[in-house]
């Protein structure tokens, strides 16, 4: 298996998808801010009550997702993962860091890769942001990837682990979509959105193992801000 190639990096944060470093990386779509209709005279009490309901509902979702406090963590690339050192010279990593520094991508974008053809690869890509409803954001990312790529992985809700937030994972067989066998976990919390992908590994991937790997990586990479 050849070394990962550089995917295109766009002028918005990178998207989550289950492709190897040689594939493209489309941007995350930021959550749109809904426009509110103009207030009518004499309706301010109703509007205030509605706003309160929305605030309480949002707080309920946040509690249910157990997301990390907003901005509590920052992404720090682990020097190694599962005994494999980080590939800091990987073209994907260099391109994301360069574009983030020069304005070609979101300044909070990050990427990390590990592995070789003999061991398989781990790729993590995402960006730091405050997220009030992690579960909604995870579903939104998955829906957008499915719509733009024409693929539909069976994503399963996973225990996000000590870092909280929301996470979903899937395993992709070698015969799906003409790609190598692999797996992906998408997560979001109060500090960032990201994907954790494994592919081309020498071992057989199963959902429980991939979920455990993603949780272990998050404990290493998400450090107190």
C-alpha cells in the first residue's frame, strides 16, 4: 500500500468521512444560524416564553449528550498511538496546518496520521469549535457525507467515553464502494468536531474495537485548554 497522498483542503473546515489520506476531504458545513421573523407589537411576552423554552430544550439536549464544557479541551497531536509514531511529514497534515495558518482553511483545523502499509493507517481530521448540541452535529455531518458522496454507512451510537459529547461509528467491508476495509467514528463535544478513521490494518476490524480505539485516542488528544 502506498503512502497517503495529499487531499484537497478547502477554505472551510475539513469534513469527516471514511476515506484514506489519498482521498478528498471536503469541508465541514458550519451549523447555520436560523433567522427569526420580526416581532409584532404586543407579542413580546409570547416571544420571551418561546425563547425560554428553546433555552431549556437546548440545555436538556446538552445534558443528555454529556458534552465537555465549552472550550474545555484543545486538540494536541499525540506523539504516538498504539505504539505507532505520528507521521508529522504526512502531506495531509502539512497541508491542513499550512492552510489553517495562512487562512486557506479554518484556523482551528487539525489533522493527524499514524501508520504504514504494513501496519495500516489511523487518520484523524477535524476542527475546534464550541458545540451546544453534539448529537445533532454528528448526525448533520453524517447526513452531509452521505448526500455528497452517495454512500450510506450503518452508523451506530457509541459510548463517547470520559471526554463526553456524542459519537457514532461504523465498519466498512472491503467490498463496499470499492474501497479498502476500514472503520470510522465521528464525534463532537463542547470543544471540537472530528473523525477517527482506521483502514488497511493487518487485523480484523470490529465495531467494539474501533469504538475503544476512538475513545483511547480522544483521551490522548483532547487536552485541557
